[in-house]
C-alpha cells in the first residue's frame, strides 16, 4: 500500500506531499499517546509528563542538527532550564 502512495507522488505535486506529511504527523501523535499511557503505567505521572512536554527541546535539537539552524541564546537558556528541571525531578 505504501508503494502505491509513493508511486503516485511527484516532487512538483505539493498537495500530495502535504497530505502525506499530515498523515505522518497523525502517526506520531498516535505513537506519542500510546507511549505516554504506557509510561504512566510504569513510572510516575510527574516524570512522564516532564519528558512529554519536552517537545520544544527535541524540536530545537532536531532543527539545529538536521537543518543546520542556529539556536539563539534564549533557546540555549531554555534547553539548560529544561535539563536542570529533568535532573531535579529525577533526584
């Protein structure tokens, strides 16, 4: 089935790529929901929620590594604050 989807998409066909991208986002949301529910069964809600709401950190690191974006000082400060918060929750 995936071969059929990819065989119909042309690089110039923006609308098909957008639909495929939205479909992938939905898959990631579903995976995140399942992982969150599994996490709160294993660990405390406080720790699992702290990692769940760290999406901006993951996005910033991914953007800097995959796309070569430069992080501003305020973004680095946010990363440091988030890491300190993780450490304080885990202790």
